[in-house]
C-alpha cells in the first residue's frame, strides 16, 4: 500500500529538515527524508500489511509524534509512538474515536509547587535559582497523549527536549492534571547561555504555545511576569 505522511509547518516553528523514523525504515532518518510542498512536509512509501510505529525527527534533534495519527502506543520504555496499521486487504485502518484535552493555564516558577502557585516568574538568577519550572494544567483529558517541551538557548539552539505521557487515571476524571517540566540551572549553564530563552510546548506533535524567560546573574530581579491563560 502507498502511504502518505504529512507534517504542516507553522510560522512559530520553522523547520530546516524533517524525516520519518520508525519500524518500517529501521529508525534511519536518511531513509525517511520528507520533502516540502506548499508549507507541508511530505513522505511517501509503500508498506506491506502490518502495524508500524513512527515519529518525525525535526531539524535532527526534536522527535515529535504525528498530530494526524490519532493512535499512539508506548514502547517498552514508555515512550509514545504514532501507530500506522494496514490490514490484509491493503487498507490503512484509522481510529475514529475523538480524543480531547483542554489547557487550563500554565505557570513559570523556580520550584515545584503542589498547592498554591506563586506569581508567574520570568527572570531567573543562576546564583539563586536552582531550576526553571514550567507547570501545565490539563482538564477533560480523554485518550493518551504525548506532551513535549523544548528548551531553546538565546542563540536559538535546542538545549533540551523532554516528553511525558498524559492521560486521566481511573476515578480522576473530574480533577485537573498537572505536569511539570524543568530546566536544571547547574554547571552546564555557562555565561554564553545568559540571555533570553525560549520554551515551546507540543501536544501529540502539534505546536501549541511558547514563552520566554531571561537567565543571568543580576543581583536583583523581579519575580513577577506576564501571566498567560490558554482557553481551548
């Protein structure tokens, strides 16, 4: 069966290169290079009946799921992969179940807080702060989702990529789900990386939002910043 995979580029997430990596090409990005056509990156191949797991490798550094897959499965390391199934008749099977989630709000702080969240913080001092913490609150989560956070240095380089699985535990349907992602401010953060950082959020491979924060060694700094609320 001829299979066509697509990933749509947005103005907030510029792509230099993208490859499909998966069980059908031994996870080799050289065998899954995508071509850009009218703002979309396209990959086509012929596959036999079976079940295949795959992701997109973007700019050689960021692995993201396929936002159009609507079917994801964890491997033995609990990493979530997009799933492609072709039946014996050579037809691709789709999951018609509609899954959803809502982002209640998010906050940036220097610690993990279980209860009351402090004022959103946008300036961090490496001499005083141990972490930069992003807290996201999700509501009405159905299905299984991958949440990916990418940290960019002031030079625009990827510093760290973190991914976690999001789902609603049984019996917790009425409660919001909080997820924390953090950047450790340790000795690997050098003065070359002082300045304005960027962090991007992706859900199931789709770009959702981004925010910025400053990092340095100023003796005084403000703990306040712009508070953002995302309603979906």
